[in-house]
C-alpha cells in the first residue's frame, strides 16, 4: 500500500506508524504474538524504533477516552502499541536469539487476553 | 557461606541430603500410585470464581489422570458445585463444551436433563425405569473456594477441608490480587514430561542463568549469580520462597515503560509494595502462584499421563482493562512471562528423555533445590502410606 492510500488510518500525530498498520494493528493477544512470529527482523526493528518513540504520546492520547469510546483510528493505534509489547521482547530482550526463541514459542498457545472486549 | 545459603543448609539437614531415586520421575507404576495416593485424594486447583460470574454459568475441566471430566456449576442459588460430567442413566459424557451458561444440562443420548444442583429434572418415559429421580443425581465431587480459587477433591470423603489443607496459606492467599480477580490472561502448553519434573523447574532458581540468559536479567547477578531466594518456608505439604530481585538490573527501555504503567495500577489497587509482592506460594501438589501485583502469575501443572503434562498459566487481573495504558501493561506482563516459559519447556522435555532412558538410578538436589526435595519427600511419603494401607487391607502392593 502506498503512503497516500495508507494515510489517515491512525490519529493525527502518529503518521510515522502508518507503514506498520498492516502487519501489526491486530485485535487479540494471540494474533499480535503471531505478528511477532511472522515478522522479519528489519520490520521488527523498524517498528520497535518508531513505536518506542511514540508509545508515551500514544498512551497519553488514548488514555483520554474510555476504551469503549475509541474510534477506528484510535483502536488501530492501541493495537499497534499492544503489538509493540511483543516486538520489544524480540528486539530488546531476545536480540539475535529471536529466531531460535520463535520456535520455542510455537508450543505455547495464548488462549485468553486480559479483556474479552479485545478480540 | 552467605546467610541465605546457611538457612538453606539448615533446612536440608531436616529434609535429607541423599540422592533421590530417578524412577518416580518417569515410571508408569509410580505414576499410578501417585494418582491413587495423591491426586485422587487431595484438593486440586481447577479454576477461579470469575469463570462462574453469575447463576446459571458452568465450566468443564478435564482430569485425564482420573479418566474423568468435571462439570462445575453455579446454581440459581449462587452456590458453586462440582460433579462428574457423566449422565447417570448409562454413563454417557453429559456436557461436551468447555463452559458458558445453560438453564439445564441435557444428555444427548436419551435426553435425561439435570439441574445445576445435579438433580435429575426430567427423563423421557421415566415411569418405565425401576428407580426414582431422587436417586439419579449427578455424582458429586467435593469443591471449595479460597481466595477466589476453585479447588476440587475426588475423594468421596475428603480427610480435611480446604482451609485446613491450606493451613496458614489460606489467610495469606486471601490478601493477594487473585482473591479480587475478575478476569485473567491465559496461555497453555503441553510438555512430554512427568508432572514432577515440570513442577520442579519452577521451584528452583539454579537454572535461571543458563536457560534464561536474556529474559531472566533481573533474576540474577549482583552477588547472587544464581538468583537464589531470600528465604524458604514450609507449610505442611506446601512450600514457599521469597523471591530475590536484582534491583540494580536496568530494565530495557520498553520494559521500563510497560512496568511503569503496571506499577501505577498496582498502587491504585492498593497492592504497591505489598508485604507479599515477592512471595511464591507452592500449593501441594501441582499449583503455584506469585503474590506480585504486577506479575500476578499462577501455574497449574496438571498430570495427563506419566510422561505428559499440561500447564495452564494465568495472570489474574482485577477488573476489565480500565484504559489503554492498563491493557498495554497487562499485555507486556503476559508476553514476558510467556517468553520465559517457552524457554523452560524444551529443557523439561530433555530432562524426561534422559531420565526415562533408565540410564541413571538417582538424581541429586543441592541445598538450593530444597523445594524439589520437599515435593519428592511429601509425595513419596504419601505413596508409601498408601501402599502400607493397601497391604494392611490385604491388597497387593
């Protein structure tokens, strides 16, 4: 998807995260964990770097509304921030061991996230 | 020797120092004895009251070691009851799904229908039977709740109540986040290994620096290179430890951000700096949980067979996600715990492969693996008691 078509999928101010919407903006913890598993190293690192910079502003912005009142753009931004949890573990913690670690994760199924409204 | 090491040594003197036989960790005959001596007559954690939030809800739990599934209900009267999930007509499994809400439970075979209290409500053409409905209730199973945790006991006449069984832990558990939980994150894995081998992995820290070199950063270092606990405690068949944390370990940037969010909500819930934040509760035989408010983590290590175990890990939360920050904090807590567990699973299987070859007759526990020794001692004493009882009753041992 080119940049023009992708524009507007996130709230204003978070345009830098647009390239990551397709792969990472997913509902459900298991889907987000899978996005980590199927990501390439370069995509993970790029997402992590862009996300880490914007995460504080993203949560400050999202926390102004109750979860039930988030619109579609807001929900994408929240899903991206949630996926950042998984990407951060890959980039910050596992580093070069991430491919080996991904194989181990395949056996451990996420069966429930913290809130049934996120599914 | 440091102070913690000295304390562990003192405990070991009580529990023994000798090598432990290897066969109980893989052999079918020993597993069969454990099922009879322990799992069929001990309180077992199988769920949480938040899974039965309202009258009319129910859940089904498999207990493969006993070749049964349990139907656990909350009746219109609000009471939680447990039954064998089996129709009393001709023994057909009654409920096939995992849980939800129903007004009654109808057997697919001949439509016998049961209430949440287990009573047979209706059965087609019942007047042709030679029995009474009042004698056809579902087979009950003892059930009780502590700290929101649902426990069952397959013994038709449990030797002690749940609170007596838990001893002083009962009161402590009631103060933890789990007691107020309304929902949870969950992940599940199965492992080709004996349940004790699996459980033991989570009650010793000796392996942390080798198996979790990246994910276990805050658990080791700074004069405690193996991350041994600050203290151990024993409570009848149960056991605990006070976890040591390397306060000088710097969290990674996103970790610091996510932990910061979590800590803020722990303060709001009244658990910040709680006295039991660093406590690990090992509830005999196969359940443990942490007292932490930011990683309120529990694991049920359920034996499926002598060489197969299912682990259900939950992080119990108080309330639905209140805002985006709380959801992110919870997601990170769950994902981090899962990352660490993924690393444990493979080495547990490797342990079972090695032991089940029969190549070694004994295993060795060092002083800081004393909780593993306590589990073995407790199990083995119960198995020996069971064998003695059978011998006295004239049965084969």
